């Protein structure tokens, strides 16, 4: 387990201990005190947490005291920089349990992770005693080794202040010439002053904070209060000069590499897996890369209503999944890009979440088996895999079917099929064949037909319900389904059979009071304008409708949204329970001014679900739109909503 810590904790670093080529570094922007005042006026309190990691099975009293020490150092040092802050958590965690906590660190603006000496030596072996990291997803954290036996460690406090100074200067918007170079300049001067005697205090480079026992602990002087608010041209480049040569190893932000799987922090894939005795939803969240070849993956599943999750390591070069049990398995949901498939695959297109995508498909059939597989051409993502096997038991022939269908991902967000032609997915025709020969139930087939309508893959003219409706599907519909599956009749001809099903109430066509198509939810509709963007909206205007929201709704396009109006300004909390796709959430006041934007809020299929908007007290409207909407149309806190129809 100890060998896994560094890949797990430190792999996603943009290391700030490596300094760019040096130059005169006077700040050209506002002075630092002005930046402090502006930042604290414009921002809520900094949310931070402190964690102490021990190699032992449980934390000792001395380790809890050490945790308290570093918690106080963090609190006092942030105060020296004038940063308003709130402590959200303080935990001592055995290393064996650390992984389960690591996934939650992103909920804090700044996690501070302190390790004991044994665990921290893995960091030291790479030439570091502490790191301030910024990941590819924007998450930041501090990692420090408590590398001596003293509970109130001067060295540990100094290292923590060093990393907090990096963070603080970036927090106030200072450039690298300040947030990186200034900190390393002071560190180099301190090292030259101490000359290896870490018990020595160099007051010209030091400030002090008060420990839990009342001792004054030396820490790095804060920017603007020391001897080097402007760096001279010949200043030491960094503390590297006092460490072993080549001891600092730069780590790059992960990037997709040619001829291997492309999975970056923040990416996710979600599948519906169905067999004769299993109905499972599984999601892969790609989180923490160790390098450009391996990444930690959170695998979450809901199997027959029961949630479960685990963390695995995915080898991007070999497409191998290393599980906690030590076993390895092939990861079949992604292929290396660019795709290099044999001539059994042919190009086509499918609909996914209202996007028309180029895919590479292959299908094999014989007397007992049928296999269909489709991969998205651009991303290498498995779109669907359908395996059918004919089973003959005592003369009774049935079809055993397994299907893996992609239902959500953030890696597919546009159409790339040149002609824009909308095609019916080939798996739908397979289902029509299975239904026509009795291998699929009427209920399953009708669900497929409803899918075509709901996702606007097939457009059926509006019709009135028959006066003599029936729940029996006539044989001629099965005959048409069989002919359609084999290509003997066109999509348009088969639409007549679907129209019959609709006229008899077996599938539903959305109609409004004036007979024109409308939304599938039965909610009232209207129009708004957000800045210069016009939107067709569904209006969740009752507590019941607001509680349901977009649950089980089909994905939104960039011209659609759902508006939640309230009678007066208040706290409006939103969660993503049972959502099927990510969204942007926008809170607005009574005048339609934007108060807050939560971008790309992910769907939540297992408790606990994140609750958004709890700190926004003056909201009167919430607008839910497609993920990426705010960035695509430049929606900001200065944006304004107009109601074009009465609400």
C-alpha cells in the first residue's frame, strides 16, 4: 500500500518548485495590498481542510496533536496573508483508508495534506518536502511531509508556510514572477543564512505564528513585508541551489497521447448494462493520473438498485484495469486513438444524446450468435455492444441477449456527421427482428419505439386517438417490423406501423392544446432571453414539478432550458438526483440578474448527492440548461434574463 501513495496523491501536480528563466520581476499591476482588498471583497471565505496521514492502522494521540499543530499553522499563516478562511474539516487518517477520502478532497477549495515521516519519505525521495499542486481540472492542494519526530516541527511549519505562500499569491492573482519566483528567492536566502542548521532563525526572512502550546514558530515572511518586494536581476533562481543536483523532477499536466487511451481528469463514461438477469448502471470517473500512462478511475455501479464503488488503476497504454484485489482485466469501453480497426468495421453514424456521431461498426451473425459493436470514431468510446445467443432448451428456442449502451459522457458534446442525416440506430432494427420472432416481449419493443419518438429520431405526424383503441398489437405490425429489420421496407414505411401504435395509445406523441408538438413532461412552456440568447423553456411552477425537475428528462439542446420560478427571493437548493445528463445551473435574482453559475454539474445516481446553491440567499429563479451553455454563450455574473412570455 505504501508504494501506491505517491501515484495516488502526487501524480496530478503542476510542480511549482521549478522556476522559469529568471528576469527582473517587479509587478506591473495593482500593489499587493490593493489585490488583497479586492479579492476579499469579491470572494467568499476560503474553504480549506487539513488531513494528517499515518502509516499506522489508527492515529495516536501524538499524531492528533501534530494534526492540531498544522491546522493552527495553516490558520495563522492564512491570517498573516489577510485571507478570510473557514476550516471545513480536520482529520487524522490511516494510509489504508486514505483512498476513500481522497475523492472528496475536491469539495474543498484548498485541501492541506500532512504525512508522517514514513509515508512522506516517498515525497522526499523525489527531492521535495512539500508541494503546492494545481491539477488539469483546476483543483489545488498542498502536500507536506512532517519529517521529524517533533510534534511542533519548525521544519514542517516552514515548509507548510512555503507552500501556503505559493497558494496565497496565486489566490490574489499574482503572476508566476511573484507567486513562484518570490517564494523561491526568499527560500534561497533563508537556506544561505541557515547553512544547514535548521534550528537557526533568520529573522529578516521569517515571520512567526503561535503554536497550540503557545510557542512562537518561525515561518516564511509574507510577500510585501520582507526584503524582496522587488527581485534584483541577480537573485538566486530558487532553493534548488541548496539541494542535490537534479533532485527536483518536473511533472507535466497529463495530456492525451497518440496510440493509447485518451482519459483525462474530469472525464467520465456511463453505461447501461442489461442481461437476462441483470440491470446495471455503471459509471467510470477518471480522476488522478500518475503520469501520461496511468490514471485512477472511480468505478460506481447500481446493480438491481444497490450502489457500490471502488477505485482502480487504468493503464492507458495497455487498456488494462488493475483492481484493488490485484486482478487485472481488459478495459473494453475505450480504444486507443486514432482508431486502427480491421476491414470488418465500416463507417456510419448514430445518434447519441441528440448528437449525430461518426462511428465504426462491425457485426457478425451465424446460426447461433450475433454480435454488434460500435465505437465513436473521434474518441474511441464504445457506443454499444450487443451480444445475442440462441439457446435451445428442450426444444424451446430463446435468445439470450447482453447489451452495453453508452448513456452519458462529457467527451461527446457535438455532432460530427457531415450530412446531418438522422439515422435509426442499428441496434433498434435488431430489436425489431427479435420482437418479430418472439424473442423480445411487446413491452420491450414498445419501449424501443417510444425511445425513437422521445429522442426525435423518428418524426410521426400528429394524430388523434382512435375511437376503438386496442392493447393488442396486430400481426401485420410484426410483419412490418421483420421487413424493416431486414431492409425490405424503408424507415418511412415503418413509420406507418408506429403511427398505428400511437393512434391506439400504445406509444405516446406529445401534443399541446392547439395540436402542435410540445415537451414530453406536460409542463407549461415559455420563452426567455439570457443576454442575447433566446431559449424555449419548460416551467417548473409547482412544488411537485420543482421537486422532479429534469429527472428522467431527455438531454437538453442549447436552445432549451427549464426555469424554476419562486414567489420571493430565498435559498433555492438544487441536486442532480436521478438526472441522466450533466447541466449548467444558473441562479438569478428577482430582476433577472445572474447571482451564481454552477457549470457542468454531473448527474448523481447514488447517495449522497451534492447539493448546490445552499449559500445563495436572494435567488428567485433557477435556470437549468445544457452543460457547456454558459461557456459557449459567455454567460457571466453580469448577465441578465428577460422573460419574453408571462410566467
